[in-house]
C-alpha cells in the first residue's frame, strides 16, 4: 500500500463528545461512509474496520476524556485503500505493537492483529504540540497478491 493519504479522493470527519454514545455514533458513521463510498458492509474489511473504530473510540472515551472533551474520527478512501484515524487530545501514546506481545494486550492487541491480518498498517501520530495523538489504520481494499493466488 503506497497510497499517500493526502491523495485519497474520499474524505469525512466526525467529531463527537467523548462519552459512551460516541462509540455507537462512530460505528454508524463508519457503516455509512463505507456504504456511500461503494465499499459495502459485506466487503472483507468492513467488519474488522467497524470493530477497530469501536475499540479505538472506546479507548479514547475511557482513557482520554479527562483531557479531551471530544473524539474525532477521520476517514479517507481511494480505489484500493480505506484509512481512518481516531484522534484525542490526551498526550499518552500507546505502544501498539507492544500490546500484541503483552499477556494483557487487550483491545489494542486485537486492533493490531486485525490490521496486520488484513495486510494493513497501524501507527500512532503525535500532534505537533505533543498534547494529543491520532491512531491511523490503513486497510487495503483489494486482495493482496498472496491472497489472490489462493
């Protein structure tokens, strides 16, 4: 996946208060975005994307709300990629890939495993002022070469 996020033609931004209802709203918005952009809810990335968005928004609501009254979900897509980020204004940056090797890796471990299982990427990007971060997940929409040979 060499697509630059800036070059993706489809974009959507959702900002919601950092409260429990944010998870439901983000999940519904993700379903709507996928459908409107022609990906569809039966596509192999749809269910994992919904689960990942739900987990990341849940984490922001649980752990960042004290410093971040809002959670923002940024969506982008092109013909071969669906990308999204969950942003909050809490300075803690989770170590995504360490979560996979820790026994109690929890939700972040699931996020990383789902992402890697789909040949995607997940990264944490710190805000320029260091007081917030975005967790970006990029998922390919076309099957990888290894999958297409099966």
